[in-house]
C-alpha cells in the first residue's frame, strides 16, 4: 500500500516545476520594476503633461504630437553627438583592450604581475563617473593644473580653454569613457582569448606565423562573437551616455549643444517635469536599442549556424 | 528554430530592461531627478543633517529650505540663541543651479499635506528671479495670518514689499536685505591707472557706458581687466529693461539685453575681460591677491558674502581672518557706476501648512524688522538691511567699512535703493536669465555666431517652459 503510493508519486514528480518556481523572483522583479514602467512610459508619451511653476498642466491626450515635436527638434543632432562621443571613446578603448588582452593571454610572453595590472586597469571603472568628470573639470579648467603644467613647461603662453572648444569637450568626454571602460573590455576579451584552444596558437607558431598573422588569422576569427558582443553592449551603453558629459558641462552640453547627448536632452525635459516629451524620447530610444540588440542577436546566431553547417 | 525564437525573446527582454532603467526616470513618482543629478557635497551634507535631526520631538522641528549658507549664517548669529528650548531648526540646502533648489522645494511643498509634522516645510527662501511663482501660489501664507503686520514692516523699502505681494495684494514674503548694486573696485588698481582712488573721482571715469568703455581701454593698456567675465555687467542691463521677459506667452528679448550682448562681445574680443563665467573658480580668484580685475558690479551681499571672502590671501578655512593686511582686504572702494540696478535679494516665505507659525513669525520679525538686530547685521556683516531708519542713521553716522578701506558707502546704497523698480520681473526670470547667459557664452567665446546663440537660447527656453512661444 505504502510502496504503491510512493511509486505513484514518483511517477508524477516533475522537476521542471522547480525551474519555474526559481524563475518567479526574476519575473516578478522584472514585471514590477521594468515591464510596468516600460508600458506606462509608452502610455505617458501620448499625453501633454508638465508643470508650469507650481501649476500642473494636463495630462491631456494628444496622440503622437509629442513624437512629432521631438522629431522637429534637434533630435538627430543629439543622436549624432552621442554617436560621435561614443566613437571617440570606443576606438582607443578597443585598440588598447585588444593589445592588452593578447599580451596578457600570450603563452610565450608570460607577463609578470599580470594580475596586478589587470586590477590597475580596472580601477578607473570603480570610481563614480560623476566624480571622475568633476576631477577632469578641475584638471582642465582655464586656471587648472593641466594649463599650469603646460605653461610652466613652456609649451604654451596662455591657457588653453579646453571646455569652450567643441573638440576639446568631446575629446575629454571620449577620453574619460575610454579610461573608464578599457579595463572592463580587456578582461572580457582576455576571457575570450583564453577560451581558445592553445593548440591552435602553438600550431600557428610552429608553422612560422608572425604575431600579427596569429592575431588576424586565429585570434580575431575565434573571438568574433565575443568581440561583436562587446561592440554592441558598448554601443547601447554609449547611446545612454549621460553622467560624464552632464557633469563635465554642468548639464548644458556646451559649447553650442555639441556635447548634448540623447539622455541629457531627455533630462532637460524634466526641468518642467514634462513627462509627455520625456516619455516620447524614451520610447524612441527604446526602439533604437531594441533594433541594435536584434542585429547583434542575428549576427551571433547566424554565424554560429554557418559554422555548424559547414563542418 | 523554437530555441531561436525563445532566445530572441529573451534578447528583446534584456534590451527592454536596459532602456526601462532610463525610462523609469520619467515615471511621475520620483522626487526631483534633476536635483539628484547635481547632488553636491553640500546637499548630501544637508541630507545627513536631516537624518540626524529628524529623530527629535514631534512637531518641534522647523524645516527651512535654502540654497546656500547666507541665511543660515544670519540665523546662527542673530536668532539661534532665542530659539525656545526643545525646538530644532533644520536647514535643507539644495544649490540653485539647474533649478535643483526649486525642484526640491516644489516636491516638498506638493507633499506638504502628507508629510509628518517633523518633515513639513515651515519656511523657505526665494529669490527675486522666481518669487512670483511662489507668492502667486497657495503654498505661501499671508504674513498677516502668520503674525507679521504691516506695522512691523513699515520701515522697509517699498520695492521689497511690492515684489512679494500676490496679485490680490496680500503680503506673502519678507526680506531682511536690500540689494541695490554698486561698482566695487580695487583702490590700488585705480591709483595705478587713473591716478586716484577717491570714489568721487573714479565715478567720473565710469559715469556712463561711454566713459566706462574708455576706462576699460586704459585698464587693458596697463595689463588689467575692466570686468572679470561675461556675466558681470548682466544685471545692470537686465534690471533696467523696458518690459518683462515674457509678453503674454511670448518670449521677448529686451533691447537692453541686446546692449549687454554687444558690450560683452566687444569687451571679450578686445581683451577687456578675463573670459570667466559667474561663480567659476577663475572668477573668484580674480578677486584675490593675484587678481588683475579692476572691479565687480556687486550689491551689498556680494561684498560681504563673496568679495570679502575671496579677497583674502589666507582663507578663513585655513585660519585667516577678515582683516586689513590679509590679501587685498581693505583695498576696495565702492562707487555708483554707470547705472543703478538691483541684483538678487532673498525673501522669506512661510509655507502653508507649517506647524510652527509662531516661531517662523518670530524669526521674521527679529531678522527682518528689529532695529537693534538689523543695525548689528550692518555693522558686523556689511550687509545692506531692509530698514530705512537704521540705514539712514548709519549713513549719516560714523559707520566705516574696513573692507572698503574705511569708506562709508551706505548713502550710495540708500539712494540706489529708492530708485529700484522691480515691476518688470516675471515668474520665468530665473530660467530665462540662466539660459540666455549660457547661450550667449558660446557667442562670446567665438564658437557660434549670434543667430545660432539666439536659436540655442530659444531651444533651451522651450525645454524649460513648454508653454511659452518663441519668435
């Protein structure tokens, strides 16, 4: 009797339910903190809803009017600014990350103290972006240490006013992003390289391949999926760039609004608590980011299938 | 294929959560996200202060919203000892840049009804640039209901009362200071360039804008700067406009502001100024011992609160004192300058819903109406107080400002105070002044032409005030 019952129960045991139970916390959190705000953002973007002084205006339903006025504003200019600021930071970032990753992972180099260097290059990322930007603001101000140093060395006669020039400001923002993120990227790429079968590198070396050839013919093709992943996550992060330029230019995106990023533009609408316009801008950003994510997804899975097929 | 669909969905979900992180910023519930962005050390300090003191007795905490330490210092020196036992005053400080102060204040006022007695706003400070926004709202109390009468305020300068009345004529704010501005210059530079440091003689050299320009050229020849930067003469023009910023719902740039743009562009290109911006580190160091700037347009609070501190060689934080011989303290003098103007001013408002109205009224009466206290503020802090009796008496008396090399500038302040006309202010002044100055900085720096700078101003103005029209 007892044995029979046990047997019956064992038959019905389905371990998959535990999978679902353990997933509940994630989905509940996701629902409350991500999904509901996302949907309400779509909803809010259809309303005229802001504060004039202490008087609340709206919410009045206006359909797609917010989207129309966003596209009539300088949206493309701010998108351009954001992409330019990202590229300025990303090119040196990926260059140095690749070099460092290859060196750190190289079995013949056997770099001493690589753990030490790995920690050091990651450190800038630990500092808060806002403090980092404040530091640069002070360093590169008209009467700041950087100008004093250059004048003492006799390289310049009068201070360079970095933050009043378009490329000075953009350059500093890019440089800061590069400093903050190249350590992170190095570690990701290094993990990818270490994952490659070292026999491939050894075989290439025995066949007389030079380091550059090993890099272009073996390292790059094998780490391509991770490389694309790094590229796209960085681009998505870049599109949402905010804290560094915001603090460096005091929220103004000076000069001539050329360092105004999309999120800073969004933030400007919060001066008047303009949830309609800010919501519309968020939705536009969402669509752009989603499109980019789909691109990376299809590139990644597409290349994987090809490999499987040709084998 | 099915796997691909599932992982595609997961990928989309991931992307969605990335953006949701930023879009939730625009969800209506959070408290002043712009304020959070510009959180400074000062603000966090204030927050920890709040936490420290909030645990006290029920309803016996007086919350005062401020944007800097000016009023806090007045309070500490002239009222703190009178505070009844058991009460605590808590200053909530948020810097005004990027509207952070008003955002924080608005959020607190809108929550006033639901707040615990200890968290209710009891009193808050406002500036002339945005006072109308608050006095015309229901969030401020008629001072009569608080316990400050017209009789109490009878000695105050008229403009300080008129500006703080709502559209129905109820008195909603009170100020302890008057802010007539003068031109405060360096005596040593005046001697070196003009051959005299006598205020009457210097006044002849800057009596109108034409002679001001000529003196500026002379300063440049001797290696000095007439003004520090872009914003220094702004208030002399913006306070003498013919019409308010906003006409109906339309933004109008007054011809006098155009004059400021043209003058500043000319000064920048000719090297008459140091290309600084207001409150920047370079602007402040120009007032110190190494400074090469001839003078600054400043009201009385600027002398006390700004110039005196920046003029020291050994800062007060390092143990220095405000005394002649420390840096260029005492090397200054005041004169009227080309035009009378008013800059700033701080008004105290009682918040509707305060649970400590009697103490709020007492603070107001002591600091803004009491003759003895106000006289002490002038003598000890060089501020210009909002009390005709005290000021006229001191102007005729033997009051001497050590900072101004023994000069008694009070008669000049008194005369200027009588001339001030604040009828051209609008509720949008704060945001529009800030946007206008910022947009023009690019033009002065030569980054853009004037039309582009104007276009940037309109863009920024409409972001701040969607209800306004441009052109």
